[in-house]
């Protein structure tokens, strides 16, 4: 399946290569570089590139291209999904997935890649299995290892590998038993020029951090499970039970994991928590343009809108801006033409606004399109879809765990067309 | 610059010393990444690595290896260190060893001779008791691409394929592919191994072996038949990567084995899909029922894959989607829509692939995605290829009802700053306009407006699209043509210019004034035009010459002259051709007469089609589909067979599906779904609603007297284990007679029970179809409910390896271990409650082959807390003799007052009656206890024929024989009591005997496997001769003594 993997940084250098079958010369990446050159943006590099003898499938994460070399038919998503899993694993191990981090831990990276694939077919991708095989590098462990000469490599087959619950280690012990669940919803929306919603959907996830001793069996029930009609689960969730009773029943993995993600589609009515009033005009022939933007909360169920960040890609003709924010700070990069305004919290009494003028290139014609405005925000303590967890119960263990649940709404791809 | 070993550890220093010579990025390294660039410049430096590798300190070697790995990672050549590295292959340090493995795999191909030095190490490691070491040895051995070792690899694979550990078996499945790519001649042998592994019941192996199957022998579909149902049933529990592979294999399989669920009329065209959209579902179902019955196996596949649409792995979701697309009846395909749309929130690359698949689907089945149209709206932040795919899908989804919404959306896109995208939108508008006649005019007007756009690409694209649109209805639009003629001066894009020229030529009769003028203009700039424009100019000139030769004769000649001397031979060629065709001269042949008809023939309007139109010839979700060419190794999806091949090939001999509800002492009741002979099988835990693993230690089909059956069940969730025993008679005849179909219906009904919400029409049909069988099955199931009583429940956290493999059961090839003939209820005191401070323990011998190790004897201990406080952390402490090989139970965290728990132990008594002493510990106390086995408990019963028995007996005469004559109690003179008495004393199996007066029993010792043969020969009324033949000269007399006592006494 996967023949080789090359990691390419943003300046086009191959800084790591790994082969699972015969060695493939790194010159195969030339085809990739060609495609990279042709693409105007880094994101525009096509994920699948056919070459005379191989196929290159790449993903771009953290400004690193992970380029897998394939020789024969394989579902492309299989490779893409795996590459993303690799990135996730690196992130899990090193905290960040940057070129520097990978180079610093090149041996661990190599050991990981060796375990994750055998002959190009995934062997162990569950984080808890990998962590038993290869312990993540920590400063303490590095020091201990240098002194004692012990290793980071496990000698026994991880229990998870053979178990029917491969996601959980046996013999987990904690002094404080706790289980936290974060319900995070992201709202994707496109708002029309006139302020009407063109499309809005909610993408929600329940991320969990479970630190419980032994083999706990958890059930999580919802007040309104009917909202969740389009869900994907962590393998630990018992699907039949969900089908029958709409209850999440599972033996959790140890540590952080994503329990489920769900999707509330555009067919349902989605309340948009903020509104934007805008007036952006360019006049023909004039070298000045007007820019006015006001933000306000709407249908937030009494919760404050925080961490608001507005950004917009202004047309190429804009030379500079002269704007006044009523709150927060704004920056404009004259090279990339990126305007960003860090608003902070929206005060419903005194709505934040950004007003002023833009200076345009003299003689340049009026841009066809007004810029789209991207908005980011957060609303604590509320899930926009109205999803509510009813209760969390634990079976199978005797102790009483500490349980916590948190709700949050965030803007996902929230765009306002002007 | 000879850095010695010590200075290397001082990394900062050595780094800065060499950094001068580094070419690329400097490394800020910790222990691992040190010295990236160290050796790239200076080759002598490798000497120092060699030195380190040859030192006798592991830490130095490890450092050296880490630096070498860093070199490999950078793509630097480190092959010259091969001899130094390969020496360390047998290192004790596991990390060092692993790094050496990495190195070896990388360079073995280049250094074949030296690589052979390491082989013996791997061969040794293949026998290691640690499964991880066995597996990794096999991994490396098979990854070394050295042709000489092919036979060794073959042997290793064969051996590993029957390993105890499923992990090792999985590795062997991977090795199959490696060996195949190294030496394709081994194919036949490898297929044998694949066939064997396909029968494996471990979920761990399933994915890997199917992968090997796909790579080595994808055409050997016959290997799948018997395993088809098993694979379908295991699918949910297979790891996600395996799921993808299995699903795609099963898709191909199903296409060859089942008949089409699509209607007979389905020519595969669009007309029929339209029919489906408009038609009501109900009538459709009824129609289908009449003509088509779905194979239950086909249904099984569809049903078992459906839950996987909820997988977090996008590859799994798409592979299920393609399975439904290619296999499901048309009205069921809809279930995949939602899941596919959900994936659109995933990473960019995932979006790309998913959108491509949706694009292909949406052309054939608009209805599926239409409700989700808004999910395909383009955002300004999308990557260009995503944008164009979304556009593609939106265009396919357009119909009369939603076209206005879509066009409004397109209007925004046209203004986009991304001009490539804007151009794409214009083409999309063109497609909408041709497909939906209602909007053609609106679109055309919109496009004409775009002609005044400032951006050239937009204008050019509009011209091209307008040209195509006008062709469909040229009559009404002469003003548009005029407008475009005016634009001609301003447009520089060649394609657009050529399009205008073509339009002028084609419709020159509608714009008689303007066309010659355009020709005049282009004649002036002819030499500087692009080729494509020149060709169209020649074309235009020719057409005008034919229609309006008065005005254009000279112009045409001028252009033809220019064309004659053009640099491009295409143009010269065309010019020559046109000249011959239109200019009358004496040489011009018959064609000249037809010039008008040739050039001005009415041309059919182009059909604007999606580029995804023809992609459905590839299986969805494949690489070939993505790149739209056949990738190497692509396996075609065959067409449905007209007549279904024999269905019975998939039948597996299953003893009988036992479905029993067991309300056990253990917290969660279990249902057993199907029972496979003597091995792991899947049952269902009623509480957790998941499948459990079921280990049958002994079962009714084997020749057990008393028809006793025992099972061990392991719930995969709570991991509770219970031993069940049937107390009443289970008629094995009845079991065999119940048909295969009853198994089917049974399975399906339990399935439907699981997914109660599923209101599947097929399902209903099926239940109504088979009422008779159903009824006959039910009472049996009920009977069995009484038949089985829970015997004992073991600790809930028995080790995972319990369900691994039936291997422990087959110890010696000849001597098949059978179930115990009788299990004494008698339990012995291990720890009295007074001495145990409230903890009391009793033990008994369940007479099962031990699951942990075949050489152990299993012992069940029931622990009871008679005190009034909970006892915590009950476990086993020190044991004596110290070498005592014993498998302890897992620590019991807490035992409440009055509660009791049964745990199982494995003790290797080493074939002696010496007591096993150990300490039973609680959190506070330790109690020394001992288990002394009766000699009879050290055996395992075996089955053999009388002939074999005699043969074996013949080998064990003289020293190995002990015998005694006894007077028997009156009750013991018939065969049944004798058997029972013997079986009570010793765990032996009954050997069928031809004579009434001779009874034979056979067994073997648990630890060494020495055969023990017992013969009881009745002589006269009450005397009997007992003979025991065994090599174990100590155990023989001891057993004899016990037997004497038992037979004489009662």
C-alpha cells in the first residue's frame, strides 16, 4: 500500500524520508514540487498526483506536506486518513507537529512510523497501543534514560493490541478519578449581503478527558438525543445500544479522545448568534473607499460573545487603510491585504464598530467584488443546537468519579458576504 | 577532527564544531537528532560511529544508532556502516535492537551477503516465548529483500500462520505480501497459507489476510465462500483499516455472487434513475418484490456494513458508501447521503476525495444530494480544486425547481477574485442553461452582461459559453452576435477571439453587414494572431467567400496567401485545403461543387457535459476513480451475473446455533448466537448489546458420556467470564437435523432484535417467509434455556488472551483431548474462615484443559468473605517451590461482606502430587495455603480408538505396567458404574470397547503429556483386573491405589 513517506517543509525541502518497501528515490517528489509551483496557494496543491510509475498522495498540516508514495490501486482516502493519523500521533507525542519538533525527535518519529505501518499496511494506530510500545519523550524520561540507560521502547506486546477493547490499556490507576466532557459546537454559515442566512450548519463534537481507574463502563444520556441524527462515534461506543436507546454506552479510552462528532445540517433552523452591519464601498475613479463595520449579538440566549476576531481579505487594489475601532485593535498588512480586527468581547450596550477609509491605487479600476468577512467568536456555557447532557453514570467500578461537563459554541467557517 | 566518544555526549560542543560545514537547516537537537549534518561533509566521521558501535557499552551503541537513523531519515547514505551495525542485531537492549532492525530493513537489499549474517538471529527469535519478539523477528525477516532466504521466509510464514498469538498470525499475513513481491513463484504455497489464515477467527487477522488475498490472488474468489459469513459478522469488530480492505473485497465478491437488486429493465441509464426519483417508493417496492428476491447473504452484507457509516474513519465511511452504491437496491442507497455530507467538514484532502465521489453519484442520482445542496455552497476560503468540485456538483443538482437559487449563488461566484473559479462558474452557468431550457434565456442575458466585465478571462469564458449556447438556438439572437462582433477589438484571449470568428462565419447570413468587416479587421492582424485564431480566420474567410463572394473575394485571397506561408503546417495545410475547395479552377475535382454543403452544413449543438460523466466506469472511492485512469492493480468490478451462482458454497458446517439466555451469577447475561465446533465463537451479551467471545472448552458434539457440555464465555465489554454447563441431556441428533436455514433465520432474528429500530422491508419479508422453521426452532431454544444452567462465574477481569485461539486444546496431533467425562462436585478447603480472618477459600478441579498454558491444571477457587467488612486486594503472593509455574488470577480489588467470587488458576504441578504452596494475600494479611492434587486430577482425557489403545499399550509393558486384582463391590459390576467410578477418581476419557467385560480409559498427563492407559477387565462375578500402563512409574501405582479403593469400596 504505502510505499514511502516524504516530509516536505514550506520551502520545498525534503527533511525526512521513510520507506516501508524498496527504496523509492526522492526524485519522485519532483512531480510534487512541479504541482506545488503551479498552485498559487499552498492549499491548492492537488492531494493526488499521478506520476509515470507512482502516485503521490499528500496532506498539508502545520505547513508541512506529508507526501505518501503509492504504487498501485488503493483507496485514496485510506492513505489520506492514515497520514492525518500520523500527524495526530506526532502532535500527541511532541505537543506540536512542526519541522523542528520532528527533527528533534527523529528517532522517535522513525520508531513510530515503523510501528504504525508494516509493509505499508497500518499495524498500530491507536494512540494507547503506540504509547505502550514507544513512550513519548518527556524531559524527565530523557534525563532518567541518560542516567540509567533504560529505553523508551516497550518489551511486551501492548495489551490493547490483542484485546477486544484495543483503545484501553489494562491496569490504569489514578488517585483522582475524573471524567470531563466538552461539548463544542462550531457553526458554519454563509451570510448574505443583506444579512439573510444562505446556509448554516452546526458541527459538534464531544471531546472527553477521562482519567478513571480500572475498566469503567460509562453511559452518557442526553436530554434531547433526537438532535443527533448524524453522528460518528469513537470505536468504543456501542452502536447497537445507541440505535436502540439513544444512550452512549462505552468503555472509554484512557486520557483525551473524541467521543463523537455530530452534524446538524442546514435543513434544521440554526440560530445565528451574531449579526454584522457593513458598508464597504469603492467608487469608480476615486482613490478612496469607505469601510464601515458594526457587530452585534443576536440570539445568544443571554450568553456573552467573546474572543471575536474579524478578518477580511481586501481586494488587491487597496493600498492602505485608515480605520478607527471603537474597541480592540486592528491590523492591515499592505502586502497580503489581510485586514484583521481583534474585537474581544461584544458589549450589547455599546456595539463595537470599525469605521474609516481605504486608500486605493490611483487609476486602478473598482474591484468587482466586495471582500468577504470571516468572523470568529466563542460563546461559553452554551451549545447552539441546544444539545444537553442529561446524566453520566459509571458501572463496573466501585469508586465515585468526579464528573464535569462544559459547553461551548465557536464560529467555524463563518463568512459574511458584502 | 577525530571526535572521541566522550565529546559526543557533550552535544552542544560537537554540534557547534561541525556546524560550519552543514549545508541545510541547522538542528537544535536533543539526544535523538544530534549531528544531522555531522557526517554529510566529512566521511571520515563515520569511523567514529564505527568505533562507537564496536564499543561494549550499550549506551554508546545506542547513541551511534540514533545518529545513523537520523542520517537515514535525511536520506543520507549510511550503507558503509553495515558490517558494524549488523553485529548488534542480537543485542539485549530492545531499543538498540529495534533501531538495528530499521537499519537492516533499509540496507539489506544493497548488502545481501552481509545481511545473511543476521538471519540466524531472527530464526532464533521466531521461537521466543514473547509474542512481540516473535512477531517483530518475522516482520524484519520478511522485510529483508534478499532472494536467497525465500525458503526460510516461507517456512517462517507457515509456522507463524499457526502461532498461538493472533498478533503473530497477523504479522504472518503481512509477510505473505512481502514474500510474494520478492518471489512471485511462491504463489501457490502462499495461497495455501492465505486459505488457512482466512479461516482464522480473530478480528486482528481478518483485515491483514484479506489484504494479502487482494494482493496475491484476488481472483481466487472460491477461497472466500466459506468465510463470507464470518467476515460479514466480524466486520464491525475488525480494526478500521482492515474494515476498508474487507469491504472493498466483499464488494467485488458480491458483484460476482449475487444477482442484481436493480430492476431487470435497468440498462444502467439515466432514464431509469429519473423513474426512480419520480416514482413513489411503495410501488417500487412492490414491483421489486415480485421480480426479485435478495439473497440472504447479500442482505447480511448490507446490514452488517451499515453501522460503519458512523465510523470516525473517513475511509471506512466512503468504502461503505461505495458498497451501498454498487450493491444496494436503488431505494436504499439514500442512507449514505448524510454520512458523506458529514465528511465535508473534514480535512481539505478528505473533502476533495469525497466531493469527487459525490460528483459522480450526483450525475446519476440527483435526488440523493439535492436536499443537501446548500452544503455544497462555495466559501471564499476553499481551495480552488474544492471550489470547482462544488461547482460541478451544484451544476449536476440543478433542476427546474432550484435553478433560480443556484443561479443567484452563481452570481456571487462570478464576481470572485479567484478568476479561475469565476471562469469555471461561467461554464457551469452554460451547462445549467443547456440542461434546463426554462432558464436558457435568462442565462444568456446574464452572460451577455458579463461581456462587459473588466476581467478578460471572465469575458473570454463568457464568449466561449455564449458561442455554445447560441448554437442551440441561433435564430433569435442576432443582436447578441452583433454585440460580440463589437467586442472583438477588445478581447485578446485567443479562445474567445476564435469563438467570435467561428460565430461570425457560422451565422454570417444573419449579420451580413458585420461579418465582412470583422474579417477585414482580423486580416490586418492575421500574422500576429494565435494559431487557433488563424484557423478560424481561414474558416470565416471561406464561409464568407461562399455566401458573399462579391465583398470578400479579395480579402479571402489575401488571407489564403498569408496562410500559405504561415509557419504552422496545420495552417498551411488548412489553407491549401480551403483553397482547393472553394476557389474554382480547372483542377478542382468533384468536391468543389459541394463546398457549400461541406462548410455550411448545419452542425449539431454541443452537449455540455460534466467531466464526471464517465467516471462511473471505475469503482467509487478508488484511486482510479480519483485520477480517472486505470491505476496499476485496479480490479474491475464485474457486472452482476444473470443467474446467481450456487448459494450453498457459502454454507459452513455449524453444529447448530444455540441460542440461550443465561441469567447468570455474573452481572450481565449472555446470549450465544452461534456455536462453532470446538473453538471461538461469537455470542451476544444481552446487557451490553455487543458480541462477546465464546470459548467452548468442550462441547456436545464430541463423544462425551453424559452429554455434558461446557462453555466458557467472555463478554468483550465487561470481560466477565462464565462457565456454563448443560445439566440435562442435549440431544445431539436433534442438533444435527435442524437445518442450515434455521440457523439463518435465527441469526437474522437476533440481528433484528439488536437493531429494533430497523424497519427493513426485506427483513419483514423474510420473517413472514419462514414461519414454519421459526416455530420449530423456538421450542428447542427454550428447552435449551432450561438445559443450560450457569455453573460458575469467574472473575470479571480474566486476562485478555483468553479468547485467543483454540490452540491450547490441540496439544498432540494424535491424542485429541476431549472433554472431561465427569466433573466431581467435591471441593476442598483451601483456607478456613477462622484462619483466614473472615476470608474463606475452597478449591476444586474443574478438569478443563487450562486456558493459560496447556501444561497447567486448572483450579477453581471460590473466595467468600464471611467477615463483616470488605476485603480488599485479594491476590496471590509468594509461592513455593519457587520455580512453581502458576497462572494467578488478577487481583480482586474488593470483596464485600457475604459476597463470594470464583476465580480460576492454572498450576503446573509438573506431574507430581507434590502440593503447590502459595500465599493468599489480602491488603492486610497473608495466609499460606496449599493445593494438593489427587493424582487423578493431573490427567487430561484423550480420545482414541481401541486399536490405538492396544498399540499404545503394547509400547508400555514391563516396567511401565502395574496391575492388581480386586474384588469389586456388587454395584460396580456393570459398565456404567465402572466408568463413573473411574472417571470420578481420575480425569480420563472412555475408550470405546468391543468387549463387554473390558473397559478402557485413556488420558495423558497435563504437564509432560505422557500417555496413561487404564484397563479394567471383569473376571467372573466380582473380581476384576486393573492394569495401568504409563511411563510415569510413580503415577501408575498411585493411580492404581486410588482406583482400587474406589472400585472396591462402593
